[in-house]
């Protein structure tokens, strides 16, 4: 989670769209945590669900700053975010490659 906060602080949190995405990510993380408890997930799966909720829109911060849009026609925020997380070694590329096989 520290990575998320450090990364987001590199953007202008006074920008209403950056702030919107920041608060959205926190809300989704909390919802995932709540769902994990409702489903009685184990600790590892709960942590994974929480991190998925927190990081699911990580690519939006750059997309908004660079292109001033939420449009994935300009930059696919999902691909950008996954590549960012892989580059920072927060997820392994083979996990991302396998996930793309299902899209």
C-alpha cells in the first residue's frame, strides 16, 4: 500500500480528477475488504482482493495528467497500470500475461 500512496503523491491531488480517482481507489479497496470478510476469505486472499481494489485504476493517474481524459482510446489505463506495476516489480509479468489470455 505504501507504493500506492507514494505514487499518487507524485500527482496533483488538488486536481479534481486526480482527487476523484484517489478517493475512488480507496473506496474500492474498502469495498473489497468488506466483501472478503463477507465471503470469509483467508488472509492471503483478503490481502490480494484489497490490493486489487486499491490498484485497479493506478493507470488513471498518468492518463488524467498526461491526456486530461478518462478515455481509454487515448491511453488504455489498464494496460498502462499493469505495465507500471510490472516495471516496479509489484506484480510478476507472467501473472499479467496469463490474465490477458482471458480478456
